[in-house]
């Protein structure tokens, strides 16, 4: 049994949440399933991966996901299905291999349900006018987006003007380039052009998800902003008045700044560790050949991403490499 804060939602066939209620509850988990196990059931690959008693509710949840996904597509949210890398270590704690883990419908199912709950949490804060932290995402910076626009135009793609760009424009480009060898590299470049999402008591909406109100509610055991949202909702659920909440608007401003900075620091640490681990792994393969995509060209060399490992590196102009061979595999001349 686990104590929890419940967001009970009624969703219609079009994927629209028509009613939601928050209350304190006690949850009993019926099974501990992995994304792979659930996906095997969803795809029909195996019914043994999930307990028989849970087949019906999981498949109903899949139908719910499809309705939510259609609603997401209608509002034009950015659709980025970026594969993740997973490090497999040996008994000595050294990297044995790097695996690229693609996203499947089990991942997307959970994501859409969490987004739906987060939206309702943000609307609850707004409706009750209680101080809280919204997850906000500003429009792309015009200068950064213009750099992206020039890059994409050089690849023969049509891109909206910075003043008129909408989230659906990013999705349109992703779909246009889905079958290209450099699709992942293009998605990474697009991601870097976007502003970083932050926590703020001022609700300016979420550009990437194409939402007017959004807050983080679903992970209070690992994200402090979620815990603050829970405390605000709980205060109202228990009959409290917004003016008597333990946190003021000024408190939330300070906490939004602090948590945004800590999140950025954690992400930078993660990237550095991943880059270090990938370098350690590649040291074991000096002299080996890999398929890759050129993701950038400068006067001092070319940046290449190894396709099978999603590992990036610089081939310097002084490197003893056959550029004739390199150009033969280049997808973006």
C-alpha cells in the first residue's frame, strides 16, 4: 500500500478531459511491470509478460492513450521520439556495451497519462488562485531559431519564419525527415534551438506541448516542484484557503529560480558523465570502423555522430583520415 495524491479524470472519445477531481488516496500496486513487458502485450508479441488479470485494464489504457495522442496531435504539440542510450556494465564495473533503446507505446502511454494529470494540476492551481510552480516553456529565441532555420533550409527543408513559428512546425519537419539517415541529428539540432523549460509561479504556458497551463505533478518522490504542487492541492482539498497557504508568491518565485538552476545543473552533470562513459567505451575500439552521420562542418573539422551508439565526436582536419571515404558516407554535402 502506498499513500498518494490522486488525479481522477474522465476522458471522452476525442481525448478531452471533461472532468477531474483531486483527492488523497491509498494505492495498491497489482504488479511491477517494465516498459518492455507492457509493450509485448500491446503489440501482441507475448501475453505472458503481463498477469492475465491485468490484460483488460492495460489494453483499455492503450485505447485511452490513442485518444489522448490524437488530441495532442490536434493541438500541434512537438512530437520528438528521441531514442535513449543505455550503458551495460560488466562485473568489473566497466562498460561492456552501449545499447540504443527506442521508445515504444508503453513509454508513450505513460507519458500521455502524466501529461493529462499535469495539465489538470495546473488548471487546479490557476482555478483556486493558490501560489504554485508551473512548468513553463517560452517561445524559441528568434536569433537561435533563425540559425536553425538557415541550417534546415540548407538541407532543402521549408521552415516557418521566427515570428510565426508554432510547435506543429517542428513536428512537420520531424515527419519530413523521419526516413533520413541524419534524422536523429536533425532532431538534436532542433532541440538545441528551443529555450529550456523552467519552473515559475507565472503561468506563461508551455510552447513545446502547445498547452496554456502545465505543472509537474506526477513525480513528487524525485522532483521538489511536484511536491510543492502536491502541497498546494492538498491544502485546498483539506479545506484550506489560498491566503492561508504556507507559501507565498514570493516564496514560489525563489523556489522556482532555485529548482530550475538545480535541474539544469543535474542535466549538465548527466551529460558530462554520459560523455565520459562513451569516451571510455570508444577507447576500446580505436581503429574500428562505424557508420556515422556528419552533423556539422567547421574550418577545423567535421562533427560526426555514430549511428549505432548515438555518440558524437570531432574529426579534426589534422586527423589521419581519408576524407574521400568520409564524403562517400556523408548525407548532408
